């Protein structure tokens, strides 16, 4: 190579320095604790089934990493070890029966092991446990007639059954009565308040278009479909807040359709439920009074009120 074309030593050194610096910064950003938290694996820590999903994912990821490193390692090793100049005639090799049977069986065994582990963990993911003894007192949940979706129930049958209704662009929650567990008029939007140590079963539906309920730390996504019921559950042990959002593009304000689960101690939840019921009843009463006043004002102002039977009899 002519001397004029050779890169100047300081330019090459600068390039190495810049690349090293870039790699170091990217490494710090990607592998720092916060960035890496639940980056490679599903979010967990909110509810037992989310933890099981996370564990299962990590087991499969570990096996996949071993297979990947093995296959790519052999590939890279072979590329370097057996490299030859262009035009060289490669060695003419026929199949190796033992090796071929070996890797076919090996792959099959790995799949069988993963299937067995998955099916062993599945009941813990699908089936909710009972509430703790000091959880919020709940009644038996009513059996919902539904042909196609699996309705999770704890072994005792007792859970707090909350209805989640997706609507453009908010989540509406209807809470059960503490005594009967039938849905009553206590409702809230966006923030779903629940008691800790209590199994909460959600009945998920939508009233306009398809939405998707997803609080990552509390488990998987569940579609909210008009005319169809879906179910999921969670059980939070410690008070905390878990964020999520609609995971199905549902319209122009889809991004605003956020959801938050706020877990509070059972006694606090009982108080919240009572306060909410009282507030809603007071607001209902207010609205009724206002409507009656407006009707009266309209009747008096617009045209003389038509004579009623009472008026005629009074005369
Ligand atoms: Cu939505």
C-alpha cells in the first residue's frame, strides 16, 4: 500500500477511542440496573402469576441462550478454523448419521422438557389462589355463563369480582357490594382501587371497540371485546401502584387510555368503597334535584302550565 493511503496513526487511534467511548456509554445505559430491570424479561413482582410467567420466561430464555451460544460458537469457530482462500476446493464430506440423529434427538428432548415445565407451571398461572385470612372479606363469585372464555376461580370460590369496561378512551370499573358480591353502583374510572391480600377476579368487556387490558406487573394482556367476556385475576400482597395502558389500538386517543391499579390495605379499601358509594349517591340525588328544578322552571317560564286534574277538582 502506498504510504500516502495508509491511515495516519493518530486518526486511527482517535477512531478506536471514539468507538470505545461509544461502546462504553451504550454499555452503561443498556446494562445499568434501571434500564435492564424487566427489559429482557416480563415485568413481575405484583401478582403471583406474573412472577410465574417471569420465571417460565427466564427458564426458556436460559435454554435458548445456551443453544444460541452453542450454535453460533460452532459456526464462528468453523468460519475461522477452516477458512480458505477463494477458489479453494472444499473437502467433500457426506452426512454423519450419529451426529444428525444426535442433534435431532437433542432438539426434541429440549422441546419436551420445556413443554413439561410449561404445563407444570400453567395451573399456577391460570388458577388464582385463595385470599389471605386477613384479606378483604369476599363472597362466592357468581358463575358467569360463558362458552368460550376461562373464568378463573380460587379453590374456595371466594374472590372480589370487579367488572372492567373498556370504552374510548377510559377504563370504567364497577365494584361489588362487600356483602353480596353483586355489582352495584360503585364505580371509578382509570384508577382501579383494590384491597391487598385479596384475590381479585376481573370480568373484562368493552362497550364500543376492541381494547386490551394490560397491567404488566400484574400479569398478561386480556382483550376487551364488545359482546364477549374475558377474565383474569391478580392478588397483590403489599400496598402499591401498578401502571398499565390499553394495549389495542382503539382510536385516535388510544395513547391516553391509561390504567392504574392502586392496592390498599383491606380496611382502607372498605372505607374507600363506603366513601365512594356515599359520594355517588349524593351526586345522584343532586342531579335528580337539579333535573326536577329545571323541569319546573321550563314549565313555568315557557308557556302557562296546562291545567291538571288536581286544579280542576280544587276549583
Ligand atoms: Cu383502548
